[in-house]
């Protein structure tokens, strides 16, 4: 069944509105862009948009209905997502010591002699 131009335009507009609406994705993109620059922000935006598009097309093709009616399919998808999130946490945790070295150690400032004398 071919998709009409009106439905495709509505789908594209919906994806755009979801993408620019503030939320966890927007917070992630703002922090990433501030820390790593505009290019990284654009790359992450493209990745998020691609992910939303894949989910939308999978839903349009009936994959969402198939998974929701299949206990095994749902569980495989769910536990696959859990494994993926643990893998992401592991990969991020491996780079954490490098970032901790960049944080300056806080030391107590020594009181100046003029201030100590005025007390």
C-alpha cells in the first residue's frame, strides 16, 4: 500500500515537532553541543532523528503490533534494550577516569596576612 504525500508530510512534520520539543533529547543535545561543539551536536541530532524515523516506519509497517502481540518478541526486545543500556554505561564508565583527571583539585585558600590581622 503506497503512502500518500499528505500522510508522509504529516509524518515528517510530526517527527520535526518531536525533535525540537524540549525534553531529555534536547537536554542531551544542549550539553553535548556545549561540551563537544556544534559538529557533535549536529551528528547527535541526526542520530536521534534517524532513530525516531526508524521507529516510525517500523510502526507504520506493523512491527509494533507484531511485537506487542508476541510475548517472546517483546521480551527479546526488552532485554536487548537492557543489555544495550548496560553496555553504554560500561563504555562510558571506562572513560570516566580520564575525565576525572581534568577536574582541578580544590584546595583551601590561605588567609592573607592583612585579613588575618584585621580579625
